[in-house]
């Protein structure tokens, strides 16, 4: 296999990709960390919501991270997504 083609993403009109997901009044953007129900101890980085235009099925594409190292690209049902709240900045009060 040619190294040049290894990471090439092919655009296919059969699929539509959206880089944001609205969930529980919050927006999950591409690159945000999420958790998946049933996948314990693993964090995922959100990539996109993909829709198959032929049968209107939807899923999320994400990258699995374990101990800060990317492991694999995975796809899950949208209903399994759990948002990880972003840490707030500490405000020093006087």
C-alpha cells in the first residue's frame, strides 16, 4: 500500500458529514472529547455526524484515545454519546 494514499479521505456523495452535534442544550464540535455509554474507561474525540443518504441512518465518527494515545477510528450510534463538560477556569475571589 502506498503511504501517500493511507490517510486520504474520499468524498462520497452517498454520505453527508456534519462537524457539530447538538445535545442537551450544548454543542459538541469537532475535536471535543466525549464518552460513549457502554465503553468504560475510554475517551473519544468527536469527528462528525455521518448520514447515509440512501437509508437516512446516522452515526458518529470518533477517534478512540487511551492514556492520551490515539488507538482507532470508531463509529457509534448517536444515542450512546455522553458529553464531557469542559473544565471551568478557576476564579480567585478576594
